């Protein structure tokens, strides 16, 4: 089933607005392109962008669509 990326980003923006209204700390909400599902890559490589977004990426990088630690168009 195809994914509507604009809808996904809009939903991320909605979630961000809702969360920021209920918390004092800055929150980042992003979407990640998982690439191909069937792969020989290890867990570390497959989860790299997700882990990077949670642990290293600046909180200002929010409501974006990511793949391989880079913002991509949707």
C-alpha cells in the first residue's frame, strides 16, 4: 500500500503541536524512510537514522522526513 508522505508529515506536525502545548521541554517529531524492507544490513545500520535522531540530532530538526541522516523530499 502506498504511503501518503504529505499526510505523514501533517500528522507529525499535529502531534508536535499537541505535545508542545502539554510539556515545557522542546520536542522533536520526525518521520523516517525505512528504505527496503528485505535487506541483509545489520540492525545497527538499519536503525542508524532513528537512533541518531533520538540521541544526537538537534531538537530544531523537527517535522521532517529523513533517510540516512538526511532530510529527503516527500
